[in-house]
C-alpha cells in the first residue's frame, strides 16, 4: 500500500511539473527565413529594426507596423498596445503569432513586452532611413543620401535609363515604405527583383508625377544580397503574371511542340489548368534536353505571339527566391483517399478542383482530382484556415500547401486542414437553370452560378421577379443595378425573354414558413 501511495504522489508531481512547464515555457526561437513553416504558432525572432509606421491606416488604433531584417530575410510585425518604439538600427527580439492571409505572412505581437530591444547590442547607425525621408522629405530635397532597400523589379543589363521602386521588404505587398528610383547608366549584369541594394543619389521632387524620387547613378548601386528566381504558380491568372514580366521565375510543367513548331509549357494538371508560351534554350531546341526539376527563365512579352512567354535561361537553374508561395512535390489525391489512416498527421501539398462553391462566410468544401463528376475519381473534405473575401466557385483549380491530413472524431471522417492555398481559374462554366427540373434538382444548384432564361417583371411592392415563358413559375431577382436597365425599355415595359447570369440562392419567404429561390446578379 505504501508503494501505491508513493507512486500516486509521484504521478501527481509529474503532471504538475509538466503543466507548469507548458505555462512558463518560452516560444521557440526561429530564424526569420523559417517563419512560413510555423503558421498559427507563437514564435520568437531576432533581427534589426529597419523601418516602422505607427497607426498605418490613420484610424486611431494603437498599432505600429515594424520591418525586422536578418538580411536578406525580412518579416513584417504588427505590434499592438505599444509603448516607445526602439530606434531604427537596433537589435530587437519579437514574440508573437505567425499569421497568414491572402498570401501575406506577418507576426502579430501584443503587449508591452512583445517587442523589446536586445540588451548589450549596439545600434547600427544608418546614414538615412526610409523613416527619415517619409517624416520630412522636404528636408532632404536636393541632398545626396545613402539608402538601403529591396528592389521591386529586375534591373536589366546594358540599358542606359531605368526606373524601379525601392522597398523596405522584398515582398511588395508587405512593404510599408516605397520610394521611386530613377537609375541612370547601365549595369553589367541583371539584378533580380527582391535583391537588397545599397545606393547613393540625390532626392528630388518629381513635379510631373507629383512624388518624391531619388536619382541614382549605376556606379553607386551595390548589390549586397542578390535574389534568385521567383516561384510562379499556375493558380494565378495571366493578369497577375503580367506584374512579373521582366523577372526571373521558376515554374513546373511539361513542354510540348505544336504542329507549327511552337513550344509550350503545360501545367501539371493539363491544358485546362494552364498553358504558357515557351522560348526554349539551345539545350531544349537543339539537343532536346528537358529540365527535370522545372523550368527557369525570364517572363517576357512576346510581340510575335501577342502574349506572355517564358524565355528559358541559358546555363541551367537558378536558386529560388524565398519570397512568395512555398512549393514542393504534389501528392496525388487518390493516394490519400485510398488509405487516409496512414496519412493522418502528415503535411502534404495537394492540387485539385473544388466540388462545391464556398461562400465568404464558410471555410469548408470538397477537393477532387477532376473538375467535374465524370473526370474525378477521388475527393476529400477540406477546411481553410482564416477568412476569404470572395466566393470560391465550383470547379475552381486550387493548390494546398502544407495541408495536414486530420481525422474528425465527431463527424467520423477525414479532412485536410489547410493553412496556405492559392486559387486559380474556374474550369466549369455556370449551370443552366431549368424551369422544369424540379426542387430536388434545383437544390443541387443552390449557391452556384447559373444561367436562367425568362422575362423580368416587377410587382407593386417593387420586388423583381424572373418569369418562365408560357407559365406562372417565377423566382425572385436580387438586382445589382443592371436589371432595371437591361430588363425594361425607356417606357418601363419589359424587353421580353432574355438570359440572365447570377448566383442561385435559397432565402426565407417573408409570408411563408418555407423558402424560395432567388437569382442574385
């Protein structure tokens, strides 16, 4: 009995010790370049404070945005409940939660002790900082200054005059300060976007464009941390790719040659996902040597093809720029669904198509390995971390990064917990709304985009209705402002039968316990 009581008290002591450790244990200290691997975790980082902005949206909030650098890595910190901000150039330690939203990653730091200056570390005196210029640019007018930052665009070699934006963060969307730079004189080699540079120039007011700028001679431009190729995702639209024209990029895909002898790069999911014009290097066009790890080159606008093309880089691969979405080997969805139990707890990169539309106020859906019913052979439920501002339509190509395979005991099913994702194009056109299909068929179309043919009508209380031709069937119409102009003529009479496109929704009927269908334009 004595031994049993001793074992009991020992176990209580052990549990108490573990609980105490869990409470007082400090967050893991990580490098700034590893922040993306710790989404939704509380971490501690150390670096040099290079710039800050207090109350960035001028809404009276007690917040300051900091840029912390351990060159060439920079992380943005949103600090709430702030006291005095440490001076620029000081070594600081930051503790907070890693947050990701819409491809942007930052650290949320809350409280007086979340950001503090490291004891015993000397403050690095900088000649001129972004903060100095932003607070009083007039004081620097006509003066020659030295400034460090990250370039927004690639600088082309052997070009006499160029311009770019100097940032305090390699990622444009995460930057807090942006200064226009007019570069005079050519450089001998390409300088890639995201590279950190030191430059010397004189500050001027650009009267034509109503902005401050710094005029720099190329001989004073020094690259301290060169950047590599930026990862280019098939999930992004061609319009988004246009912002990367001129940059060195890396992209996965398979090459093909059409009947005209033109080269093309096809997305891993096939032409329905994406296709890109390809300008081959000598190894590919002469020897037929195909890269095994993906294609590296410069994104250019081709006048002959009248579209964006990838001009392959001679001499092989270039290191990837760490700024942007992460990428690794994609795991086939069928491999997971065939034996999900063996995948529980593992992180995977998965690509596929959504089987249902996902509203902005909902975070769950289904991912399939085909865009429609006839092409898919596997599907799994997923849950997105964080909010998304717009609808994700059915049939949207989407890529999940570092998703965790999880088993939900309450619902008795497996799903993917998704912290980071990229949304691509929609592969499925809107459905046709059939007046004769019946309620059971219509319920499958609720929340999806549809085409509906009918005549616009307005009741005495101002409600708009879409009427079926030759019957009394109708659905209500939620107007975005275009229906009145398109559905009625100048005399206020209906223009007759026409086809409308919108989202089919089910709403509560004000005078009936049931629901009614509406088309939202």
